[in-house]
């Protein structure tokens, strides 16, 4: 049985990806900070073997300890989905809150690096691995007030290319999935629990669902070993660019 390691599986795209990959025959390592959410998920997926790890991806020592402590039957990770991340705030750069900047740069960029670094020795030793980094349309188009979030996702785009180059000799595939608007807890986090404002983001059009992204990831990681779908941009049919959305 192949093993998929999914960060940020307690919600949204990560959770849906865990469900999809469990149906595709993977056993799972699921991570996040909210243990009870992950326990609920593991119960839902039973009898598929699921190992839960709770850590903050910004905490390098916690990431390393969690991966080092994986039981042998989950330690050989075939697929890593670097999904954990969020936007925090939406403000002009001059009004930005440095605590939000830290959360985005440390979580979306350094967290991805810490998790990858912890898992790469086993992948390079086995000459086997497939890494899916969740970027965003925001990493390819900077929009007003998106500044630091967009920068964090632009870093994911650059890192995905860099990882693909450096890991080529090690037979490790690296890919980037860039969603447009997906209705998850993303906007609730961005707007710090303001549920009306969060719901407003998706009013007047049909956004993507987390399951739409999970479908694509499942397809990507079940291609034959000689195939790497290196970059995907997936948008709601009503979206043409980061801030161009048809509202009927
Ligand atoms: P959700 O808020 O629903 O899920 C975010 C997940 O990331 C949660 O499971 C959360 O777990 C985890 N997470 C966030 N910060 C940390 C942290 N510091 N340490 C550990 N886990 C963390 O949002 P989405 O599912 O939408 O977001 C998933 C990814 O998709 C993100 O990288 C996001 O940037 C990206 N994305 C989202 C889009 C959208 O429109 N929704 C579009 C494009 C990209 P917990 O809180 O339990 O730690
Ligand atoms: C999430 C999509 O356009 O809100 O990455 O930044 S967007």
C-alpha cells in the first residue's frame, strides 16, 4: 500500500484530498494543529490506515520530531501534499500587520520547506517520491491588498520549480497545483472569523469545492511513474483571473 502524507488535512482541500486518496488505495499520514478534526477524519476513513500528526508547520523542531517519530509502517512516504497554509488579512501594504506577514511567510513558505526537508532523506534514499505543492492563482498574479499572501504563493511557485530541478537526479516528481477561488475555511481564516465577510467572497457565483481540487490531485498522483503533471491552474468556470469573477 502506498503512503500519502498530507499537511493541513483538518479542513478544506487537505481534508478532501485525504478522502480522495484513501479511496484511491493510499494509506495516510494526516497533519494539522486541530487533533480532534484529524481524529474525526480518521474515523470516517476507517478501515484505511491513518496516522495522525499534530504540529504547527512553522515549528521546525516539531516538524522534525513528528516525522522522525513516524512508525515504520508509515515512514516510507510515496506522496507528499504540501497543502497547509492560509491567508491572514487583506490590507494595503502600508496597513499590513507584521504578525499576519509572519504567519503567511512562516507557514506557507517555510512550513513547506521544513516538511519537505524532513521527508526528503527517505525519498532520496528510496529514489521514489511525488511532491504536490499547493500554490495558488495568487502566486502567479498579484492582486491589490494581496501583497504578502501573493508573495508567499509566488515563493511556492519558485520553490516548486527549484525542487523539481534539484530532485530530478533522485527520481522525485514535483508538481504545483494552483487553485482559484475554492470555498473552504480559507476566507474565514483570512478575515479572522468574520463569517459574513468570508461568505461574501463566494456570493453570486459557483466557486470550486475542495473536492474539485482533490480530484485533480488524485489524478496527478495516480499517473504512471514516467508522467509528471508539473503545473495545474484550476479555476471556477466563472473566474478568468484572480479578481475577475463573473457574478450573474
Ligand atoms: P482551510 O483554511 O480550509 O485549510 C487550511 C489547512 O491548513 C487546515 O487544515 C489548517 O489546519 C492547515 N494549516 C494552516 N496553517 C497551519 C500551520 N501553521 N500549521 C499546521 N497546519 C496549518 O483552507 P484551504 O483548504 O482553502 O487551504 C489549503 C491550501 O490551499 C492553502 O495552502 C491555501 O493557501 C491554498 N489555496 C486555497 C484557495 C482557496 O480559495 N481556498 C485557493 C488557492 C490556494 P489547522 O488549522 O488544524 O492547523
Ligand atoms: C486563494 C485564492 O485569489 O483568494 O489562494 O488568493 S485568492
